C-alpha cells in the first residue's frame, strides 16, 4: 500500500492582543482625522464640486486608495466634514439649562462662539457656504438634529423669561442673532480686516469685540421693572 503522506500542520491564526487592537483603532482614528482636516481645508475654500479626492489625498499625505478605504466617496467625505463641524459649533448651545443664570450663560456663550470663530474659521465658512447653496447635503441634519436641539433650547429660554430672569424675547430670533453676530467674524473675516484693520487673532480686538457684543445683547436681555413698579 502506498505510504500515507504526513498531515500538514494546521496553521494557527493568532488573535490580536488588546494592546494591538487599541493601537490599530488609534491609527484608524488618527488617519480619519487627518483626512477630515485636509478635506475641511479644501472644501471650505473650493466647495464640494470644486474639490477633488486627489486634492484631498495629496493634502492629507495619503494615497487616494487609502482615502477611499475610510470614505467611500467624495460625498461621504463631505458629509463627514459637515457633521464634525456641526458637533463643534453646536456643543456650546447644548449647555443651556434652566438652572443657569441666563445673563451669565449667554455672556459665556458669546465668548465661546467668538473663540470658535477665531480658532475654527474654516468650519464656519464651509457651513455658511453649504447653507447659502440651499444645504443640498446637510438639509436632513438641519431639519432633524439641529431643529430638535434648537427647540429644546427655545424651551429653556422661555422658562428663563417665565421665571422673570430674562426680558421677553422670541427665542428663535435671539439664537439666530447670536449665531449671526459671532460667526460674522469668521465668515467675513476679510471684510472685518479690511474695515477694522484687525481680526479676532489680535487679543485686544477679540476682547473689544466680546465686550461690545456682551453689552449689546446682555443690556437688552436683563429683566426690566414694569412701568410704574416701585423699586424693591
């Protein structure tokens, strides 16, 4: 009888260690962040249609193939950038609560929003560009998560007013005005610099801007005594 050949040894598959998995996850997170940062810089300057994946890959210092491993299309990458910037820009608003002193909370909100305009101007400009084009990619996000967040904060502002902590005002218009005035310094940075000769990167101009916006808003929002009411 022919001799039976020896069985081939079974090659064992090594299970990655927990440390190895953590390193891999960290690398993936870092690479995604690198790509998103490059995409933000390109999209905020040239828009969705004026930016190519090749340009983003080159700026991120990755191959186009590698980029497509993390984001399957330019549209998916663009939406990822927009969702990330929404998280950044809306985080301060999420902090509003009925227990806060509203004048202090709104004053702090103005400061944080100005800091975001100073430190993250690309995010603000890209969001502005998207909305001015009719929000073709972000409309669902605006109609659902953003809408729902704003409505919860409208309820907080109305509670402040009902408690006599804030002068009567329509909350939507207050929120829109807070957004418009603070983000103006990012979206129209060139205009601000052309007219004022300075930007928020100048510490003195930042302090001056914050002081004036706080005075503009807070003096109008502090509760006022009813006409004819005797002082306490």
